[in-house]
């Protein structure tokens, strides 16, 4: 039986982990020679001498003078990816902190090894060229034209289906570059910022705030904006400014809501409450108010993004800012304001709210009717914050990227948690009621659709054997498990699965939460609806084929420990990446393979899950941890009744009536039979005996 096979298999895998290739190389090491690195430096620059053993070199110009530094990222910022190993890049910085180049040296990210291939990643890292360490480099795309020359928002185009991986790459590049900058480029790296004093509060009205310098103001008339565009192509493109030169063009107010005195005077209690949840620890909330003809926000503005017409500079560097997505309600006593927006300014990349800085508003004019030419002029408001309201600079711990990933997906995580907790409660506490529900067929089908759509294609929560394999690699290498935190959606799913293994075994995930498994079951239900013949393999053949998934798992574990590149190819035996992660957008052999299993599923019930899936094998090995035998059995089950065994599509019930939980997918079909007085043979016989006895007594 399969159940008796598990302990021996588990022992074998454990021995393999202990004895095979224990002295593997650490993830932060490098095998690249100076000659190989020199070949990657783009002329006219050339590689200079190695500075230290962390793979750091001088970059020289054509005359042999040092003009910057080249370094590998893995020794400086060994942030693990989803393979458990960091992506290693060669990054070049000039002496002003400008990126000269970025090249991928080595990477083992599953999605870029054999999924999308390495080309999208290579294209992604090329985007760093010409940007600065002082830029707020963000993975994503801006809205609208995003043509602002002063924009502090540098957007790198992400890679579809690989958002988490490129986020890790971006964090790797910036972390390594900032480490080099702090050591080698004095004055170029961000400094710890002053912060508003939380204990200082002075009651002030609006005018007093302006007088104290806590609100900065800029007034621009039509005459002044017309003079700014004088002599340009756009000089005559604002007739209203020319006809009414003394009228107001812009009356701008800027205030730091991080200062308690300012926040209490300008916004109501509900706005302050929302601000605390919307603005993160490393961000400063800035209130921008304006009246006049000029609009601060572009017509295409999208909330919670960076406004293209607004920018902030400090010491010549643009500062990262973003809409706080808070509906601001102003306090009584604040003058009538037409436009109000709350911004979040990132202090991690150099913004010091307690030091002088400049606030820029971009004025825009269009010339021509068809495909007009756009002209711009920056209106500048110099801001000098009062020193008394700020504390001296000190090192303030910013939120790590993994925490940012959690905060970005908090809404999805709440929905996922609600779905899984509700499902877990139903299966644990209301299993009989659920399985006996007259609409159970449709309820389960709806659940499969939600899991495929929300958890799979939308949430990208398809669990894979890649995660356990990467964890094994990290365990053997003595590496970090931090890579698990970069995909909080999948991590939350893993946590629920680990808990469910103690209660139900593998069935909770494999039968209810696996998106590709749900697709396979939908395929099987479709086949039955079409009256296609259903293949049920002989029990002996079925039992032997189920050993296949353990063989695949052993092969993957050995390959992970000895040849990770080979493991990355073998893991393609999982069709999950093709069908769920990439949504069938992939080279045709991978798509054909994923579809073959779904087509086969029309006549053979979930063949991949039962016979091939290495993740299923991994979860099945944990069956000894299961604490409940949650499927009710009667003495007659198996002796003589065989109905549940015959009806079990997974063939997970033994002839003697015992359930092999390692192969059970928790479909509840046998539970439905067990509780149905019109289907369960022992219940039918018992009812007949009671009826016969009643008749005899009468």
C-alpha cells in the first residue's frame, strides 16, 4: 500500500539531504574572474584594479583615470530570490552616483530560467543606465504622458508575471549601490532625516502658521506666467492670461502634516486618522492646497500614484513622492481652497523634511490642435522649515521591502484569509451539513472557479515544489529564508496549508486550494457532463503509478542539491507556471504540455495530481503529522460494503474500507454517501430491518 511506503521514502530523502553535497558554495560567493568582468564593461570605460575581496573594482576612462566603481551585487546585497539564491548583477556607478550600466551575471529565478526566459530580465536591468542612486526608482509605469523633466519618479517597466522577482532585483541593485555609495561616494548617499517633534504642539490659526513658516505660500499672477513663456513657441497659447494679466493664476500653500501643530490646525480628526494608516513610517505627509486657474493634477491623474505636475527637490536631487490617497477635510478657519491633495514623501532616498527644499509645480501649455506640442515651465516655492519643530537626525529604521510587499497587497491578503479561514471552518465544523447540502455540487464548482480565478490567475498564489526545494537549498547552504516574504500572498497560503496538514492532511490544499488542481477537476466535471467515457485504472496499476510522484520528488531533491540548473529544468514537469502563473502565455511546447493534462482530465480523473505532481508527493509525506481521521467509517465499510471505494475517483479507499489520507483530496463524495440514508448501503439495510421489525410487531 502507498501508506506503508511513505516512512521508507521519507527516510531515504532525509539521508539524501544529509549525505549529498553538504559542502555547497554559499550564495554570496562569485566565480567571475577579472578578465570576465572586464569584458562586460562598455567602452570607452574599462575595468581598473580590484579594490577588495567583495568583487569591487575601479572603473577607468580611456585615459586610465578613475571615473567610478563596478561591483557585483551578490556579495554586497545577498537578497535571496525565489530559488533561494540571490540574483547577481554587475553594476557600474560613476563618481556622481549615476548608473553607468547593469548586467545580469547569474540568476536562478524559476520564472526567468525556463518560464519567460532570461530576455525580459536582461531588458529590465538595462533600464538603470543613466539613472541615479538619488532617483526614486520604482517598478511600474506612470500614468499620462509622464514627461516632467523634474519628476522624482523614475519608473522602470516591470515584467508581466514576474512582479515579485523584479522587485527583488530592484531591491538588490539599490541596496548594493547605496552600500557602495556610502563607503565610496561621500555626500552622494541619502542621510538620516530630521523628523517632526511629536511632543511639541502650539495652537495656531491659519495666518499664524504662515507667519511662523509652517505653511509656505507661492502666488503667481497671469502676468507672471505669461512672462515665463514669453519668447517661446507657447507665448500666445493662453489668451486668458494675456487678456487678464492681473488675475490670479496660482495661489499655492504647502504644509507638513507630520508636525502636530500643523495637522491639528488644518485637517479634521478623521483625516488625521486616515493619514496614520495611509502614510508609512519612512514617509512624510505633505498637504498641498491651491486656488487659481492652474490645475495641480493632470486630467489623467490616478490616485495613489505620483502627480506628474508636482515635484520636490532637495540639494539638487529629486525626492520620491506619491499621492496618499486620502480624502482631506479641512478645518473651519482655513480659507476657501479649490484643490487639495495629500502627498507622501519618501525619506529613505534623501528627503529631510527639517531641511530646506524646493517644491515645484509644472505649468503646461499646448501649441496646436492636432498632436499639439507641449511646453512647460516650473514654478518654484522655496521651503525653509522652522528648526524648533524638528528633532536632530538619527538613524530611523525603514520598512524592509518584504514588509512593503505585504502592505501593497493587504487587501488581497484579507480576502484570501477570509476565504481560507471560512473554508477551513466549514470543512472542520460543518462538514456533514456541507456535504449533505442539496446544492453541494454547485457550491464546490463555484469554489473551484474562485480558487482558479482569484487565488490563481489574479493572486498568483499557485504553490509549487519550487518553494520547498529552495528552502532545502537554503537550509543546506545556511542561507536566508527571506525570499519567502517577497510573495506574501503565496506565503499566507503556505501557512494555511501547513496548519491544514496537521488536521486534514494534503486534501485541504490539493482538493480545495490548488488552482491547477481546480482546473483539472473542472476538466473532469466537463468530461462527465459531455458523457465521455471515464477511465478507472485497475487498483494495482493505480497504486504503482502513484509511486511515480515520489520518484519525481526524489529526482528534484537530488538535482537541487547537486545541480540547481538541472533542477530548474526538471521542475517544468509541473504545468503550474504555464497554466496559472503565465496564463498559458508561453512557448507552445509548454502550453501543449499543460493542456495535455487538462484534456486527459476529461477521461482520467486528475491524472497529474495523482501520479506525477511532486508537490503532492511532498505534502503526502507529511501524512504522519495529521492528527485527525476526519472521514467517518462504519464497521460495514469495506466488509462487506464497497460503495465508497467504487465511487472514489481518487481511488484513495482501500478494500478493507480504510481511507489512505495521503491520497485523499477531501472531495467529500464518500462523506456524502456515508450520510445519505438513500445511498449508503448499511443505512439502507438498517432502515429495511427496522421496517421489517415494525411490520412484524404490527
